[in-house]
C-alpha cells in the first residue's frame, strides 16, 4: 500500500553575511500538509468577511543550525544552557550531537545539531498580523548564529 502526503516544504539555506565561506549554515524550513491548508481554506470561506480565521490552525517552522564536524566539541550541557539564554522564549532551542568514529584508532568527530521549532498561526500570516513576533524570532536566530560563530574556531581546532 502506498500513501502520498502532498506535504509542501519551503526550505531556505541562510548564513550570516560575514560568514559566506562558512563554517555555519542556518536552514529555515516551513512545512505545510495539504489537509492543514484545506482546513484553513474551509475555515476562511465559512466565516463572514469581517471575522478573522481561527488561530488554532498552525504550521511548523524549523530553524536548524549546522556546523561541520568538530574536532574539539563543546560540553553539550554548557552549550544547551548558554544557547537557551540566547534563543530565549521566542526561539526555544534543542541541542543534540552525534559522535562519529571512522576507524577504531581514529578520534571521534562530534557533529552538534541545534534546532528550534515554532508553530506559526496561518491566520496571523494570512492577515499580516504579528509580523514583529516573526521578526523577533529571526533576530534571535541571528544572535544564535553570532554566538556559534564566535565559538566555532575553538571547536574546530583553529585557535
């Protein structure tokens, strides 16, 4: 049995302007399932023109921060605590890592994954409301990028 989701994903690869050559990339992703969009369309069409659509219909926006494998990886607990303060409540962040060992005699290379996920109300996007909230979240994402760029040389063994 095969099923098709008709999910649409918009993905934008970003990086700070002064870090064009790396080492950090930020990926912004918005996913919308067709059922969600159809539900929202039905909600808009079922209401009088002067009534706003339901705020409960949302789509997830994910921000992922990607660094190359780190030779001198950070203490994850310290990183998670420090970066939570940078992201604040506008951009809650999760930190995880994967240690990769190519051969038994090689040192582990740590890949750190930092991800923030926020639900966006389709009604607010549709009506052009609360754009300052979205701007604040993107400003926080820029601050997270700066935080990571300041520390990346030490983690990459470049200092």
